[in-house]
C-alpha cells in the first residue's frame, strides 16, 4: 500500500515474509551446499552482534585467530540491542549474534557456548568483601545498574525484585564497560556476570563475591539465521567460535532451531 513514507507491506504480506524468506533461504542453501569456503584465501567482511561484554570476552582471541587462519576476513561488531537485529540477520547484514538473546527464536538456530553466574562486583576493601551477612550489606549499599534492554542480562533485575530485595540505585549506565572505573572510585556495588568481574578484578582495584540472591545462571549462546544454516562461510565461523569459546566441562548443547524449546 502507498503511504506518506513510501510503499509499505500489508499485514498479510508481513505474515508471509518470514515463512517465504525461510523457504527461499533453504532452497538457496540446498543449491549451494557443495560450494567450498577456503578461509586462507577468502576475502569478505564479517559482522557479529554482541554486547560490550562480548567484545571484551570474544574479540581479542577471535581477531588473532582470524589474522592467522583467515587473513582476508575483516571483522565488525554491532550491538545486539539494535532494534533491527532480527531483520539485519535475516538480510545477511549481520552474520551471527552472541549473548543471552531470548528474542531470537523463530527462524533462528542457536548453540550454547557456556553458562555464567552473576556475582557482586565492588572496590577492594568494601564492607561487602568480608561481610558475614552479605544480604544485609548488599541491601544497605548503593548500586550501579546497567540498563541491558533487549538482552537476557536485563532479566536479572527482575529476578532480584521478585526475590523481594530492594536496592538503592545511585547511577544507571547503558554499558558494562563504564563500571570498573566507576566502582573503583566509589562504594557502589554492581551485579555482573562472573566473566566480567574476573577480568575487571585483574585490571582494576576491585573484588567480587557470590551474589546473595539466588540468581539463575545465564546461558551465552551463538545465534544464526536459518537462511544461512548451510552457508559454508557461516558454518566455518560458527564452528570456530564453538571450538574456541565453548566450555567442554559444561557440555555442548546440540544445535537447535530457535522456535524449539532448546
């Protein structure tokens, strides 16, 4: 239909777009499943969706591995909180996404890399570091909160609230990357994934301890659109990521379609 903003699809067309796109993608994959991908000679740009924590955890090792095994590949990242992430992955503008992304379901495949528990992060010498009653100190403290809208990280705040724990939020920031500097120079406490706390404690004057609230560990997964499930380059890259970052002690979940319960 014609609108002031140009031609727009009807509701019926929008309903048809995903199943038709999925079917065309599978046909395309079937016709090209025997094409080869040679990482040593391939030249192309790769785009990954991830959070700022993801960039800290994955990029250093991934960039070095690509430099060695696939020197013709260039790597870019986009935030998984981008509102068009689903559309961009379907269109091939974003090759894969990594993180806790519960919104990527129908039309996507996924595989678990590892699980992460949440911990409390704070400056060394903070009362919470040696507290015999950590819950009491946690509730009395002032907190820094990361607004992780659009990722599974945002659910932790709901779990804390459902546990009946009230926090005094002093500051809210949109990214995890600002936390270490902020906590080092204050008495603020932050709830963060352990992988981020461990790295921050090594590089800053910080410490961490198990969270006083019983929080469900978060699963970090890799996602790709079903249209590119058989694409040789996509398959090579996601297998590289699984081999490099998958936790063998936790076991590898089988590849599942996002619409499935796994």
